[in-house]
C-alpha cells in the first residue's frame, strides 16, 4: 500500500510532520505543486496535514447467502498488521443507507438482512484509511 501525506507547504504543522516521514511516503502538496493533480480532486481531505496509511480488507469469504449475511472487514496498517483502535469511526454506506460503525479488536462487522437476492453496493470511509468500495452479490441459499 502506498502511504499518502496530504499537506500545505506553507503550514508549520505540515512542515513539522513532513520532517518525520520516511522516504516511502508519497507527499502531496494540496495548495502548491499538486493542487490540480487528480489525486487531490479524488480525495475528501478532512484536515491538513493528513496521512493515509491504513486500509480495510474484506475478510468474509464468498458466496453470501440469504437471509442474513455478516461481513467482516479487518483494519490494517501499511505493513499489513491489524490496527486495534476501537475509537475509530467508519462511515459505511450500503445501497444508499448510511451506518456509523467502530471496529472491535480491529474488525468492522456489518450484519445485513437483504430483502432478497441482490447486489449490495458498499462504501467504507474512515480517517487515515484508504476508502473501500465494492459490490457484494447476495444469493438465495441452495
């Protein structure tokens, strides 16, 4: 995973944080040289400086059968280790329905009861995490 550091080269906090980063972090100057870059336009940056160095990974194997599905997403750092921050808040959207969930022991659990066979569009966002977006196909139990 490529770690990203969004910053303002004129801001003291950004400059101080920049000095602590390792060379493998991609630095994006939001108001300077990178202000028109696609990456700046694609991200909702809640504050500056802002380091993105974590991701959520879908751990639940397919297929997904009715009537109830339980999805597990592990919260991982840039080295692939589980991040255990039960105070982290994630915004999750499933087919337009919004949920706010915190992980338990580094795992986000989403318990869903779809009306029938369907495709679920899922988006997950959390501070310092890469956004996750995907589709889950829910089928009738054989």
